[in-house]
C-alpha cells in the first residue's frame, strides 16, 4: 500500500490529455508515454499475460489461486485526462494532516481551494490531500483508478492467502472524449463482468448513467452590404441566436440535478455567412432523451420553414444508460456493495451525470458498474483527492476479488 501515493504522483506528472478533434487512437501521441510505463510496471509487480495493442489498450491477468471455479472478473480505468483543462506540467502538492482551512494552491496567482466553496473538503480534515498547483488539472480522473488497481493487484500477488479467481485488468486511452471503449476487445478481455474505477468520492457506486448524444447545427447565411440588405441578407448569427432561444432555458447543466436531463451548448461560432452551434444532450430516461432529439429536429424544421434550407442538423448518439444491462446481473452490484461495507465504506448509490467506459462496455457484453476512485472537482484546477479514499478503493478492489471467490458457486 505504501507505493500507492508515489505511483499516483508519478502518473499525474505525465501529460496524457486526449484530443476530441484527433482521428487517431490514442487521440494523442503522448498517451503512449504513460501507457508504456504502465506495461513495464505490470510486469514488475508480477502480472501475467501483459499486453498492449496498436491502439494502446493495456490488459493483464492475475491468475486464479483457488481450485474453485470462479467467474473471471475485471477492473478498468483510463489513462487519458480531459481536454477541458491543461495537463501540462502537473505539479501535485501533498497536503498532510489537512487542517480544514483554505489551501493556497498558487500564491502568485492567488488561487485558493476553499472549504467555504467546496464544502466536501470539510469531511477530510486530518487526512492527506493531493491537490494541483492551481495551473493545471490533477488527473486523479482517472490516474487514481490506475494507481489503485495496480496497488490492489500487487497486494494480491503478495498475499496468496487471499483466495480469488482469475482477475483481468485493463487501462484504456481516450475515455474523456467518449472513445475509451470503442476499440476495447471485450472477447480478449474475457471477463464475465468488470468494474471501472472511475467514480468520484469515496463510496460512490454507479450503474445508471446518462443517455448521450451530440448535435451540430450548421447555418448558412448570405452576406449583403448592410445598407442594401433589406429582404436579401440572411444573417447566420441571427438564426443561430433564434435557434438557441427556442431551447428550454432552464434545462441546462447549471439548473439540473439527479435524473434531470439537459441540453448543453458548449461551442458557438458565427459570421454572417456561416454559423455553427455544438451542443450535447443528456438524459437518464430513454423517452425523454428521444424527445430531446426530436425537439432539435422540430426547431430545425421550424427555422427551415421560416428561412429556407439554410440550416442543417446532425445528431450523433454517444452512449446509453447501462441500467438495463446491469439489472439482470444485479449480484455484481451487490458484491461491490458488500465489499465496501466490509472495509468500512458506506456505499453511495446514485445515477452518474455523465458516462463512463462502463456504459459502452455494458452494451458490448461486459456488464460494468462504476466504483469511486476518490477524487473531487474533476477536469479543472480545483481537482483534489484524499489519499485515504484511494486506500479504501484499493481495499474495495481486493475485497471484491475475495468475495467473488467466496460467494459465487
Ligand atoms: Zn474518468
């Protein structure tokens, strides 16, 4: 367990930011830097069948040490970090015995991590926190998951008295751009089920996520001298504005919670001749999700009627709610729940307001709930993680391996 922190600190200093505009896998060359290191490390701790394919998907096996017939289970995390915030020159800071007060992340820039704003901090008084220096994200999402899985596997290698079936682990690129599962070879992985270690705070256990789609609206305009534009000019910016005005103004990320869905406009660019809107649609409920897509269609048609065919809509499905794939194999959630309780972690079961590798994998035939990795405030400079939560995640992984061998007949 003592290697957990140094492992994590090493991984986060390697920049592995993914890039949604890249067509390659991994989406960025630099993801190989960490991937190659992880392969070496898996060999070093005594894992078997360590492999990395041409897309940088890493897999490895911890062989069974029992004569009992136990299903093969897996643990998965991703090594890329979000394109939302820079991961260049991450300088993690270790705050020991946190005093419960403001943490100065960066004196020069006066960037403070404060429990007045981030109230979750209160519960970590006395613990060891790992934070950023205020200029980058941390990358606990999901390098914490990787450090935890490797540390748990090392622990099981060193403690053969803990009986378990065959354990498979996998580390993937490009999860943050929604492609972590795209080239995941479920057959080669060969597990009956798996867990992604990619949740947030300690106790999180998730098997419901959003249905997700992205949409791009392209608007063509006609530029004419403004002095002579009457009945001639078509201003693409104006139409884009009208489109946005027809979306429900309260159904946005900043006004919704729990199972409430939303539209999230995240990019707009425009000139008179051409405007483009990019947005995402999220909803746990399949029916509501389809209705949201239909609304975009309706708005598009309405504006087409008004202005002619200057406007096009393209919707792309991204991932689906894994709930329906998990319910028929619900014992896999119960094992995780019991594992948490037996190491003193209270399970927090809640729907994910996002997606994980696990949602796609579940639809590819590998049921895959999500378990906490321990971090907070992902994808930004206020990201932090308590070491104690990471240690509990390691214990949970070990316990799941143990319980699966005990309980499954
Ligand atoms: Zn993640």
